C-alpha cells in the first residue's frame, strides 16, 4: 500500500485532488470507503478532536486500518484540526497518517514557534507522519451560519506562506484563500456559493512547493474547485465539511437542528482515551 506522501506527490503530478471527509460514526466511515472503492480513488478520512474524543483515537485508527486491509482501498487517516501537542501526540501514537496542527488562532510568531516544535516531536514518534500547518482565518466548526460569510478577511499571502513553511518544516499547508468552514443558510439552499481566490492559490503553491489543503469546501462553486485543482495551481487535498448522516436521520433537514443533532454533540465521549 502506498503512503500518503506518495499519493499526494502523484496527485500533484497528475493535477488532481484527494477528497477528505470527516467521520464521526461507522456509518459515515463505511459510506466514504464504499464511494472511494466505487470510483476507484484514494481518500482521506478525517477525525477532528471532538470526533476522536467521541469515537476513541485508537478505535478510529483500528477501524480505518481494518477497512483498508479488507477493501484494498487506499484510505488514509487524518487527525483534523488539532489544537494541542498532547492531542497530536495521541494521534501520532495511534499511527494516523497525518495531523492538522492548527494554531492559526495564535499570533503568527507563536504559531510558528509551537508548530516547529510539534513537527519535531511528532516525527520522533512516527517518522512517516505528515504534519499540516495552518495560517490565515478560515473559521472554526462546520455550523450553518444565518448570516452571509465574509471570506475576504485574513487571506494568506504567498510571502507569509513561504516564510511559515520554511520556518516550521510542515509537509502540507492550509491557507486562507476564500475558503471558510461552515456554510451560510443560503449556501445550504443552493442560493449562494463560496468563491476561491484562484490566483492566490497558484501563487502560494509556487511560493511553498508543498501540497495545499482547501478546508471548508462545502458550498464552494464547482467551477472554482476545478480551477483550484488544475495543474497550474494544484491543490492536493480538499476538505469538504458536512453534517453526519445521523443528523438527517433523526429530524428533517433544518440548518439549526442539523448542527445540534451531530452525534458528537448529542452523546457522551467514548470512555477510552
Ligand atoms: Zn478544516
């Protein structure tokens, strides 16, 4: 089985992106694997801190490993948005393929200092693990916002990106390029779309030379996705966020109850750390 690094390198050469889908239960995990198998593509499964607390860090890793062996599908496991070194170390020890070490809420100097330290610590635990760093403002959570989302603030510049990647040694970068976590109610209804800054993506890509992730993909215009992934401005992974199917099974679609009924918020965390 190829490593995530090899798959990302190949995807860059081919000018394609790898889909990343967050899971918080076995139903969604099996759906992601079945879809990847059906269309014969590699896929990254993501579990945020809350999703890992809910399912158990080692339990998710064991499930993904088991499905990977059984299905033959190149499934990779990412510790999505991890805000502390202790939580990142848990994922590294459980043999996740990658970790999003997200200190984007801190001042940039502190983000750089702590991310650099984390890269060293996490690679000492698992040398093959890929660390993703984040700069700029792409919001938090996958909620449905009642108001229109302003994606024009806190955009990452190519120079900031280059300095950050050089100083920290991260393998993957999550910049702010018009993307944003969550969706507005108008996006849920298909009346509005997020738009990406394609030129900025191309410039950041060129300045850093490493794979870029596009977080908060849900609600983005399809054409923008295609242009962002094109060879000239390769975006290697994208991270659509969406509510778990458990939400919709419980109640008819409504922007607010979809958020409240997310299983990780409705049930207590796994007793296993
Ligand atoms: Zn994200």
